[in-house]
């Protein structure tokens, strides 16, 4: 089924023709893809560690910058093409049709009510924890570099924010749907918070 919003196209299609029967029967708490789980965190955590320690390990800014960018690039590719598909059944990419029009495609594995999820809860927690936490750390690095006038590091931290933020945004779109759904979710959440505060104030006894 194809859904359109104001800026791009979102295609909701199944990821695979068949799932691994053995993984379907395993327990939800078990890590079924340990290699993917390891590399989901390895590249992004390594980039952060190198950024924090590079000035202690070497005086060469170029060597540090190249190492960090290589780690960020490997992380972007691995998370976008491998770990998201294996760990949580999500995948996103951009394609250009015959007319030259760009389409953003966001896929989510369809799970029937008769069978359990092929991804485990442990893997899902690892995936989303790493996906959300690391971009936030790079945002902190960006403000730190800006306010401390470390101009030469701004390109590196901006690269970290852009690459890891792109994966975060893409997988959120895969998880919750189109931008309209994102807006409706935010509006619904704010409405619930406002209603809860209003009810709490009305329940308070008058002094």
C-alpha cells in the first residue's frame, strides 16, 4: 500500500518473503543476532571514545578526524542496511523512479497475530538505546565544541550528528509511519498531558 504526504512517498511493504523459523521459536529475551548487536554499538561507541581520547593518544588532528569519520561511516552503513533489518525488522532507503522522482521508502516487517515477533525484546532495547543515546551525545559534543571555540572539531561533530541523526529519523519513520502520524502522535501526547494537568487542578481542594 502506498501512502503519500506533503513531501515524499512512504511505501509500506513486507521486508522478506520468509523468516527464519528457528529464530521465531527462540525466546524473546534471547539475543538472536549477537554479531549484529555487537556491531550496532561497536562503531558508534568507538567513534565517541576516539573523539574523547584522541588528543591524549596522538597530536595529529588529521589522523583523529579520518578515524572518527571512517567509524561514523561504517556505523551509518551497518545500522541502515544490516542491524535495523535483523534486530527490529525495519529498513529505509531512497530510490529514484523512471520519471526521476525521488521516493523515500520505509519498511517494517509485518507480524501476524498467529506468530510471535522474529526480533527479541533484548535486541530491540539494545537497538533503540544505541540509536537514540549516541546522537544525543554528538549533539552535546557539538555545543561543547561551539562554546569552547574548537572550530576545527565542528566538522567532525556535525558529521556525527548528521549521520547518526539520519538513521534515528529514518527508523522512527519506519516505526510510527508518515510525518502526519508523527505530528498526530505529538499532538495526542500534548493533549493528554494538558488534560491530565487540568483534571489534577480541578481535583485539588479549594483553600
